[in-house]
C-alpha cells in the first residue's frame, strides 16, 4: 500500500536522524565507486533532495532510476557534507512508480530553450525554470485572494460568456452553436442569430468588470479573478488570447481611494511573493534578469508618486528626448514614456491620473473639464503600466451620451444603464493582468512562459 510521503521542502528542513518517505521525479543520477547519488524533486521547492544509495536498491530496480522516472524512497536523513544542503536521504528502500525511457525522455540533463519547452508543455513544468514560475504563480494567486478576503471583499465569479463588450474594442471571440457549413441567414443576408443557442450574438468575455459593478452596487466591495479573452491576431511576447485578470470594484470609492487601494495591493502581493518564494526569485535574479529582486524590493518599499496625465506630458516634453513615439497631449503614453517617468524622473512607481477621454473606455467618469476622465494607470520601474483603473461613470445621462457618441448600442447595455437609475453610487475599480504581473515578478520575457498552457494565434495544442 502506498502511503502519503512528506514534501521535499519540509524534509530539507528536518534534522538528521529523521525517518522519512518521499515521492518525486528523478532529476539526475550519478554513480561513483558503487554509491549512487539521485537528485529528486516533487515540485514543492526549487531545491532537490539528494538520495544516497549504498547498495540498498536491487540492481533491476536501480536500472529504472533514470531522469524523469517517478519513484518512492524511504530512509533516514543524514547530515550532508555537500555545500548548499543540510541533509540528504540514506535510502533503505526504493520503488519505481513510473519509469521513463531514457532514450526518448524529452528533458535531459542539458539546458533547453524556452521555445523548445513550449513544445512540450505537458513536461516543461518539471524544468527548473517553469517549476519556479508556477510556484510563484501559485503564491501570487494566494496573495491576491488573501489581500481582498482580509479586507472583507466578496469574491464573485463573473460570466465567461457575455453579450456585451466591456472595452468597446471589438476584438472578441464569438460563441455559437450554428452550423458553420450552413449558417442561417436573415432576409437581408445577415446571420440569423435568433436561431443560435442564446438567440443573440455572444462572446467570450474580455473583462468581468461590468458584471462586477452589479455586485459592487449590492455588496459594496467585491473582486473577480478569472480568465478573459482577446481575439487580437498578435504573436508578440506580450500578448495572449486567453489570460487571467483580477478586478476589484468598490462602491463609495472615488479615484483617490482607487489609487490608494491599488498601491496597497501591489505592495502586498509583491511582499508576499518575496517572502514565500525567495529561492525561486533568487533563481530568476541569477539566471533570467539580475534586476528582479532589487526592483521588487524597491516597489515594495516605495511611496508611489502621483501625477496627472497633463503633468506627465509636460515632463516628457521637457525631457528633450528623441522619442520613438512623439509626445503630445491627447496621445496615449507608450512604454518608453512610462519607463522614463518611473526609472529616470521619479525613480519609483508612478500613478498617472486624469487621461483624455478620447483614449479611455466609455465607462470612466467624465471630469468637469469635459476633456479628461477619472482614469488611473499604475506604472512601475522596468516595464511601465501594470494596473489600469478608474472611477466609473455613475450618472445615467452622462453615460447614455457617451455610448451614443461612441456608436455603442444602448440596448446591449440596458442593465448597465439601469444600475445608474436605481440607487446609483460613486464607485471605482481597477484591473491587474496576472500574466503581466508574473512577467514582472520573474523577469521572464515571453508571456507564454508564465501561463500553464498559452493560447495564441495558431496555438491551442494542450
């Protein structure tokens, strides 16, 4: 009978003389003068546990202890003479639970490129780099939930299938049960959606925000945390077709409260990951980007600067730089502009507020000047924007006018408009892309390496 073993992360902190049972996958095996050294990892920690076999394992079993094999080992911990590890396991018995053909196993002792590892996403999680990535991702997810739960926020599961476009961008995946080989048509030749599953066009959501506002106007403070989708035909290292977003919504909260919560949130999740994933982050700092730890510590310990968009444009114009993207009031800030503000001008995170209304979404509250909206972006050193948010437009007549000006159908937002008719309240929120945050925490350069199974144009293999 198999019995649960102990996590290797706990075994490594146990004293010599402790009897333990461990399970895991063989990283390497080395033989020297009749002694066999096996490095075992179960995914619970970056470090491997070294197993020492002094002829306790039968030769026919030892033959199967190769890289990639899954084993169960029992024995006694002894003090390790090797640097970097306090204990190692002197094996008393060992069973091979699942052998791995050494001639064909895709993960060998040599290093592999991240591009190659994406081709074997079913096994890449056993590599040092991707193992570290997904431990960090787990800690980040835990920190996100803990932050909001400790502050009394309600966790809401907003729908994945929707009939509305939260961003007004149009890059959405359609959801249909119609026979694409024989699409029903209306009299004018259009698609007859009345015969589709939902009786109208439906899509995969780009954001849970609009539905989140429903709950905020009943429960005060809520957050959503789930998958979102964009049908942009982009193959850049910064774009995915499926990604995860955390989106809090707060009633009775203005833009100033929104920025304050965003700063607290970002510092909290960074501090938690720094505390829980130190060995993994040290690996990223050494092997991926040597600014990872220093940048994260700086963000955690900084007081964020606050400037308006208008002031930011003035500072950029005064910089006398030959910008790749020219700076002018009314154009969106680009990464080079954001990094200048954080890395050079202020040398700390910056929150930019009050953007021109023409470059922001329809739901953002219009300022009294009629030109800007109560929007905010949190910019951090090294990458620029990491959080975007706003105070929402709570005035019915103003929201109707904005929808009409943008040519968006009022009927598609009828319930969103009714929220402004029945007990409307000032409210605000923001969004954080989990994969973008993961790239920041780890220094990884391609967004496809921080999500378990990346979805991109032409890529849905796993």
